[in-house]
């Protein structure tokens, strides 16, 4: 696996709720035409918070093992 | 983890509104199931009617979508007939505490080995926002245009008094903790209940000016207080707060087990 995290957004399932934009501690997402888009993947720490909190199963975070740390909010 | 392996993908996107908490709760259930390592075929998910009760339609387990308020009786029958099955009930606050309220307390009293997840959104979501036994006094609903006039049930207090083995509460915002509490509930032998605070922006949020789904979910961060901390706070300080964590975890005789013992006793005679 690469050292960097990568994020898949399923635009067909995204309902534009903006939860990912609000909860990401690193400001990785932005909204474009009511759909979430990755704005800056380099800032992603792989914390998985966006994946856990997207109600629509529209985000998959592929985080390298050492970056992946389980969040507790 | 891969959530999609547990889903009926042809049923997606799901019906829940943008910013509804129910999808976050479903993810927490799937993480719990995954961590325990249960086979999909050894799980049965049962529900009544409501937005929350649509959950079994999306999972690739054995599923039973029943009538409004009656998920627990169906689940009880299923568990008695197939004790090896891991039975999970997903219910709304209307489904579980209004029309199904008596089933809830009696299942807790029997301490039958079911896990009941009550998604509390303070309202009847599916039918457009009628008042529920969980609508806070003074809050608005389509059937409470001057504000709800009744006290709420305290779901945890009710089920603890009735005799449940395990009772917990969590917000969807605290998704990681929610998954862990559901895992504990699923692993518990006996009646286990998790009250899941899941915002309904459409039928409750709008009429009560609570903001959009993302705002309601973010707000849970401010509202939640851990059980341990709540013990050090006064009732005034806890007003309008949501206490999250394990509220009770105790060993009590379990119903299916007792029933099996009676059968073998009777057969020995
Ligand atoms: C016997 C019966 N009475 C009433 C209804 C109409 N009904 C459908 S869902 C519902 C309430 C849903 O509220 P809740 O259980 O809180 O679930 P939510 O939709 O909020 O998740 C009602 C009253 C019904 N389907 N069956
Ligand atoms: S949380 Fe999910 S559904 Fe909501 S905007 Fe982000 S990707 Fe879309
Ligand atoms: S994994 Fe964490 S840091 Fe990366 S996009 Fe999601 S919330 Fe932001
Ligand atoms: S009406 Fe409320 S509970 Fe039902 S899907 Fe919409 S937000 Fe969720």
C-alpha cells in the first residue's frame, strides 16, 4: 500500500449533507454542485472520521496502516 | 473495514434523507458485527415500521420487516425457535415506546437474549412528524402545534427497571463509541438495549428550528456527556444533556436458557 491516504467518493450515493466537510479535522473536502469532492488529499491523516460519519456509505478512505488511527470523538 | 460486503447494494442509495443519522447508526452496527466476526447467515435483523425500521432492507443478513410496534414479539418467537441465531431488533422511538411500548418492557422483564437498538429522533419520522413519547415537552410536532404536553419515557430507566441485562445510550456523532457499545450489547447474553440518538432534520429538526442534519449531528458534540462525568454533575447541569456510555451491565438469568433447562427437567421425569 502507498504511504498516502486516498479517498473514494461515490457521487451517485452522496446526498450533499456536508457532514464530511464539517467533521474532517484537516479540511480535506469541499462541496461542488451539492456533492462532496476531495479538495486536498495531502492533508488527510487517515483518521476515518469522515467514513464513519457519512450516512450514505458514499466515502471510502484507503489509509496506509501506519497512518490509520482509530478516532475517538 | 469494507461495509459494502454486508449490504444489499441493489437497494442503494438508501431512502434516508440527507443528514439523517440512521445511516451512521447502520455503519456502527456493521462495524460491531464485523469485529465480533459473526457470519451473515447467523444474524437475523428484525424491525417494525418507520424510517429506522427500513434498516433490515439494506443488510445482507436474515431479515424480517414486520408490522408497526411488533418487531420485538416477532424477534422473541424467532429467538425461541432458533436460539443459535443472533437476533438484532432495529426500532424507532415511536415503534418501540408508543405502539410497541408494552412489548419492550416485557422483553426486558423476561431478559430474553435480543439486542434492541432504538433510534431516538424524538418524532414519528416516516409519517411526517407526529408527536412521540420521546418528543421533549414543549417541542413542536405536526400533532403538537402548541408544543408537546407530555413527559417523555426515560427509555434506559424503563428497561433497567423492567430487568434488562445491558443498557447503553449514544449519539451518532460519537460513532466510534456507538460501534463499541453496540458490540458490547450484541455480545451480551440477555436483553440488551442501545438508545441511539439519531437526528431527524426533516420531520423534527425543521419544525423545531434545530438546523440541518449536519448541524444537528455536530451539535451532539456539545450535548453529550459521558456517563462517568455525568455522575459528578447536578441535575441542573445535566438538563438538556445527553448522557452517553454504558448505563447498566449486569448478569441476570436469561429466558431462552431458563426455558431450555425446564425442557430438560421435564424430560427427565
Ligand atoms: C398499526 C399502525 N399504526 C400506524 C402506522 C403508521 N406509522 C408508520 S411509521 C409510524 C411511526 C414511525 O415513527 P418511529 O417509530 O419513531 O420511526 P422513525 O420513522 O422516526 O424512524 C407510524 C405511526 C402503521 N404503519 N401501522
Ligand atoms: S457525508 Fe457523505 S453524503 Fe454527506 S456530503 Fe459527505 S460524502 Fe456526501
Ligand atoms: S480520513 Fe480524516 S483527515 Fe482524512 S478526509 Fe477523512 S476526516 Fe479528513
Ligand atoms: S424523515 Fe427523518 S428519520 Fe426519516 S429519513 Fe428523513 S431525516 Fe431520517
